[in-house]
């Protein structure tokens, strides 16, 4: 049993180390993203509007119990 505990502890330390590295690498990306302005949404074309309506209808048919 102590062998399993050592192995799990070692694995946990590796995972924590990896998480710290990922978080450290992501901080500059998040800061840069926060400085960028959000692009305004473009109006949908007729085709996009039709596609969106069709998707909603298809979803409603597929799962009527899940609708609002």
C-alpha cells in the first residue's frame, strides 16, 4: 500500500507542476486578450438567418422536451 501512495503522490506532484506551467504560460495570453477590443458582430446574411432558424427547428424536433 505505501508503494501505491508514493506513486499517487508523485503523479499528483507532476500534475500540479504541469498545471502551474500551463497557468504561467497562459497569463500573458489572457492579458493580451483583455487589451484587445471586441469586434462588433456583423449582421447575418439571409443564408445565415435561414440556417439559424432551420437549426432551431431541427433541435426542437429532435428534443421537444428540452425546449424553454
